[in-house]
């Protein structure tokens, strides 16, 4: 039986799903807390059989560990896989569309964009390169986070620095989490029963972004040149005053590399809480009245409120606000905190949700805007995109 394998590598996790040729799900896996103590493997097939494993390792050996886990547990025979889709965070100006990977030169171009997504791109590219090299009978698709955001108008993607920096160096807002935002868009079209929808989507996980989707196109995105910008995240600072960089360099003698490492890997929730970047650990800290944990969550909530206010003012009518990804799907109390003392709109949430479904309307009827929790499925969206790319290639060959 022909199979499709989807790899979605994040800043602290690797999700993978296995599909049949007709996109029937065979099973899904997660490697969680990569680079954090207690890395968890899990894989569940369609019969509900669960495989679990725990050990400690970082991204550098992820491809090797993933291959071993899949083969040792008879999850998949790579001879049966005809198509693999790889999540690539940054396409930049080089890749404005998703592609089928034809050669090593393409992979080298993807690697060259690593400075624009240093927390993800090296690992995205290394897994692609290893699987592309070892399994050349498989068609490999590169699905870029940035492709969905190519519709953002220039007044939103340009920075207020000399225009030459865009013309010469392609410095602009690229955004990320495009496959997730696109998947939620398709869900909202079904929910609202029309093709053109306008809503705000919040992808809240270890990486976090807010996307304004107007008439079914990305209009603005919180992440900037790299996935460092925007919201406060697990280890990333999000937006800050650029003069902080100059001060650290000129007055405190930090090197550019030191500052980059601090802002990408040691800031955000981890920077404030100091013990962990994981919201689940912060909640444990809050239950113990840890002041740093309380402060980290307050800051995270406030920055989400700020972006919601900005995007609500950027379009005529927002039909819904959606929460998705690890934190967005599972932390209902956080959503309540976001809309507590939210003065722009009358948002009234249900007191509680008994069971989280794939789609959950969590606002009451009298709320000015409908609020949803929708489970994202980046992997299914990636599989659909990869299949369409392969289909279009086959059509062109026949012609």
C-alpha cells in the first residue's frame, strides 16, 4: 500500500503523520520537548495502539532518532512511502510557492535561508537532506510556512527603514505558521459557509503568531523578518525596542552572536520564568505561587491582547477569533484571561468546555464576535499540498 509521510519539525517538537494515498490517516506521532529534559516519543495508530518512549536529546540527532523509532516499532516501511512532505519555515523571496525538491541544489538554497529562521531552518533542512539522500525513490515536497503570507500588502510587509534594504537585501516581513493558518482558513470557510471570510487566527504554541486573514487572504502576521518577531514565545523574545541590541553591544560588550542566542533561545517565557519554556511547567509554578511564573503568563497574555487590538482596528469587520496549536487548543483559562477586561469588544465566553472537539464555539450568543477553538492539522494540509504538487507535475509531463 502506497503511503505518505509528513514531517513537521518545530522549535521544540517534531510531529509526524502517516497517510494512505487517498489521505486516510494511518497514525500520528509526536516527539515533544526536544532539547528539554525528558524528550517524549509517542505514536498512535488508527486502532488506538500507543507506543511511548522517553530519553534526552537535541535537534542535532533528530533524523537518526526518528528513523530508529519508526523502524524499530514497525510503524512504516520506507519502501512503501512514495511521497514525503517536509515543513520548511522560511521560503523568503527565493521560494514564493511550495515545491517538489528535484536536487541537492534546491536543498542548498533552503539551507542558505537559515539566518532568517535560525531556530528551525537548519533542522528542517537537515531532515529533508538526509531523507532525500537516503530515500531517492520517494518524491519529496518542501512546504514553506511563508507561502501563505505572500498576499500581505507592502504597507504591512515593509519595515520603516530605508527602502534599499528591501531592494538589495530582501529585508521584509515574511511571517510563519502558514500551513496552520491556511488549514484554519479552510475550516472557517466551512463553518461560516462562504468562500471569503475575515477573522483573526492565533497559533499559540512554543512558537506563537497572530494572523489577520481578510477575504480569505493573509493581510498581516505578527512574525517579522524571522520567526523571532511578534508575540512573546517559549524561548523567543518577540517584539522589543531595537535599541536594546545597541545598548548590549555598545555599552555591555555583548557580541551579535551572543545577543541573537539570548533573544532566540533564552528569552520569552523561559527568560522570565527562568526554569522552563513550557506553559505546562509555568502553570505548575503558578499553582505554587511562583512570582516569576505568574509574571511570565501575565506578559504572554498582555502581548496577545495588544495584537488583537491592532488587528481588530485594521479591517472593517472581524467575523471570528480562533485559537489553535498546543496552548491555544488546551489552555481555556488562558483564553479567559485574554478576554478579561478586553474593552474593545463585548466578548462573552462559555463558563467551561466539557470536551475539546475538532471545532469548538466557545463564545455565548450575545458575544459581539464568535470565538472558536479549532484543532489545527498542519500535517493533513501539508499532505494535500504535496499531493496537488505531484498531480500538477504529472499533468505537465503528460502534456
